[in-house]
């Protein structure tokens, strides 16, 4: 298994926390950390499915898409780079190269040009093989709030051309951020016969045809013809009543704490035409969430469970997590069953902003590295395993 030098640094740093396990540590995971440390020094045989940072520069809120045999990740913009939406690619999910290209060279007129604040982009492939990129940006007439826009391209790495109007712009509720596409799928035929891991053969079974070619663009997001959705966060944090001392800078820990709904919106096969009304599928639980839930990423597991990954806690505190909730119906009700990663998990600090590929196995996320400071949030990867309502990595 690939391990970067940075991973070893994490293993070392996790040793230093062994003396005083955080409250979340069970005897079993302290044992696991110790085992990782002991083995990590003398060999690379570490049983741990997170990797990273695989990109050492700031690459927050990453999203993931696979096209052919290439992985692509997109991230929130980093001030001073001159790139609106940065991208990285990999051919093995291990070694990542940040491109010098800008996925979105031109922003639409609704975006504030002097403070674009382009956050959390998410690229999706449509059944015709073309791509749609969702992103959020500060609104020109009110830069305190973000809205969600869409841009299209024939190529995964752009250049994406934005639509002139935003897709979601609920300014009165705080605006919209963190869009993520999801295409539902239905089992077609008897794919239990495939018996084993989620793979291209199984994908072929439920894509209602017998072509096992993984290069077929229509399968790259989970089969033909499934209902498309966009999940996003209604950004109540931008309307909140301020920050209680020690809770970070997310603006929503002073009572009354306002809603920050994660909503699910059905869209047509073009990825941008709204169908019906949005449904709220998760909300913050007040102070225990630091007034924040955000960064949704929805997948359907091989077992047919809907798994909504999200982050709670303020992103610039140790409380940020990669969390998840599960449901047997796409519109919920979703029950929290996480977190998957939190501060202290294998030496991670403030992990969050995760996105999972439609295969429900490949995850990217960020964590604060090297100095536990959210000004540098490089990208990590993980291979996850969903069994029923439980996700492990
Ligand atoms: C501000 O801009 C947004 C995005 O274009 C738009 O939806 C909204 O109506 C505008 N508000 C005002 C007051 O002009
Ligand atoms: C754009 O954002 C900047 C920085 O926040 C702000 O000073 C300016 O007023 C905004 N522009 C508009 C048109 O709101
Ligand atoms: C599906 O395939 C498995 C394995 O071949 C078989 O045991 C099972 O009976 C099949 N189910 C149906 C509904 O055909
Ligand atoms: C499967 O799809 C690929 C890509 O579209 C195509 O090249 C190939 O010929 C197809 N194979 C069959 C057996 O239809
Ligand atoms: C992918 O497969 C579907 C179903 O067989 C087919 O209709 C479509 O043309 C294929 N697309 C490509 C790009 O080969
Ligand atoms: C984390 O949240 C708890 C409340 O759940 C709060 O007491 C604590 O101050 C928070 N920590 C940070 C670093 O914000
Ligand atoms: C994080 O880094 C920034 C920029 O270097 C610095 O201004 C800030 O004080 C740091 N925050 C903490 C908590 O160390």
C-alpha cells in the first residue's frame, strides 16, 4: 500500500497523542494507533486506508470524479494563485499533480469580481459524456452571501463556461454553498450473481445492458438514466448571530442559532433544469454542531443505502469532522451514524469537506496540515467501505 513520507509524520504525531487519548478514543483504536506506529517505523505495512496529504499545498473542500482511467479533483480557490478553480489529476489515486489550468477562467456576472470567494466546486459527467461543474461564489450585489452556479464543458478539465444566472440563490436564508451532484441508480437484473466487490461488472449489470466497458461515459456516474440531484447547503452561517468565544469563525453559535439546511434538489438529465421542490435532508443540531452542517456528498452504497456525507463543527476548529447520515430513501429521513473522521483519527486534524465518488468507495477530503491551521488544508484520500448503516475506512 502506498504511503507518503507525510503519512509517517502523521503516524509519529499520533504516537504523541497516545498518552492522553481524546474522549473519542476507544481501547480498540488506541490499540490500532499503537500498532500503526510500531509497524509504521519499520515497514510500510500499515493498515490504514487514508492517505496523505496527497496534495501538500492548500486544496480545500476537494471533489472527485473519474473519467476513463484518470481521477480529477477540484478545490476551493486559494487566494493569490490567480486560479479561480484549481484542479489536480491522478492516474492511480495515489500520486496527484496539481495542474496549472483554471477550470473556470471566466466567472459569470452575478459573481463579485473583487471578492469571488469561489468555494467547493463539483464536476459531474452527464449521460451524453459532457460535464457540468457546480460551484459557489460571493454574489455581486451582496458579497456577504454566496449563491450556487453551474458551468459546462465538453472536457472534464474545462474550460467550463458558466451559465449567466445562478442555479440556487436563496439570499434571504443566507445564500447557498457546497453543491454536489448525485445520480441515483436502480438495480437492474440479478447482480448478486456478481458476488464480490463493487466493480465494473456489477456496474454493467445495473446499467441495464451487457457492455462491460468501463470507458462508456454513461456509466462513469453509476449507470444510464438514473434520476439526477444536486445537494447543497443553505448558508445560514452567513446570517447567524455571531461567534461564542472558542467556537471558531462560523458566525452561528450565539443564540438564536439559525438553520443551515442541507437540501436535495432533483434536476433533469442536463444537470441544470430544476425538477420539483427542494427537500431538507439534514440540519444543524445547534451548539453541539457549532451551528454548522455543510459539505454534503451523497452516494448510494452497493447495498442500496443512501449515505449523505457532511461536515459539522466549525471548519477552523478541532471540531470539524467528516461525518455521515444514512437513509433507505433518497429524500430521507437521514439518521446520523458518524463521524467517520475527526480530530485525532490517525493523527488527522479538523478533517472535513469530503466528497465520495459514485462508487461509494473513493473519498477525498481535507485536513489541517502541517500546523493545525485552517489556512492550509491539503487534500487526503481514503478508501471507504459501506456496510448497511456503517461506514469504515
Ligand atoms: C442579487 O443578485 C442575485 C444573483 O444574481 C439575484 O438573485 C438577486 O435578486 C439580486 N438581489 C438584488 C436585491 O438585486
Ligand atoms: C464586492 O466585494 C467587495 C469585498 O467584499 C466589496 O467591498 C464590494 O462592495 C463588493 N461589490 C459589490 C458590488 O457588492
Ligand atoms: C441471483 O443469482 C444468485 C447467484 O447465482 C442466485 O443464487 C439467486 O437465486 C439469483 N436470484 C434471482 C432472483 O434470480
Ligand atoms: C462497449 O462500449 C464501448 C464504448 O462505447 C465500445 O467501444 C464497445 O464496442 C462496446 N462493446 C460492445 C460489446 O458493445
Ligand atoms: C454507453 O452505453 C449505452 C447503453 O448501452 C449506449 O446507449 C451509449 O451509446 C454508450 N455510450 C457511449 C459513449 O458509447
Ligand atoms: C467544540 O464544540 C464544543 C461544543 O460541542 C465546544 O465546547 C468547544 O469549545 C468547541 N471547540 C472548539 C475548538 O471550537
Ligand atoms: C493561522 O495562520 C494565519 C496565517 O499565517 C495566522 O494569521 C493565524 O494567526 C494562524 N492561526 C492560528 C490559530 O495559529
